[in-house]
C-alpha cells in the first residue's frame, strides 16, 4: 500500500509547522485522526477532531486517496484539524502542558492542603 505524507495544521491546538503524519492511500480520515492523536504532543482525542481539507470538512469514512484524486503528482497535502468543543481544546492544552513540564520536586503525594472541610472540625 502506498503511503503519503500529510502536513497537519491546527488553529485550536499548538502544532509545530513541520508536523505531519504518514498514512496509506486506502486508509480513512479516521486513520488520519488516530495518527494525529498518537503522534501529536497534546494527544488530542481522535473522536473530538474534525479534519478540514480545502475548506471542506471530511467525513471519517472518506479515504485518503480522495484528497489526492485531483492531483497529478501527489506530494504532501495539508489538512487542518479543529477540536469540536472548548473543553477538548482545554484538555489537549493541559495534556501538552503536562508533557512539557517536569514534576516539581516540592510536590509530594501527602501534600493535600484543602482536603478538610469546615464540617470536619465540628465532630
């Protein structure tokens, strides 16, 4: 199966300019989403993505070869992905931040500053 390089951009999740995935021409848009989820630093969930190509939202069942149907010499095509909701964007941003920061050496599992409520003292 011939594989192609797809450049990926996103207005909703910070994405490096050179970010790309490789998929087979017979694979689906859903496979593109899964590849993005697996390799993007923010791990955006495939189920929350919409893939846009040339201004058209692609369906999960669309085949990758449909992106290349009008191209004589298939080179890397660019698609954009957006997340369906602000919650998805926030979740992806949190995953990205947690991957880019190391855990503080001052944080300990026993440090839980506000675990007690005002009702706990009235016993």
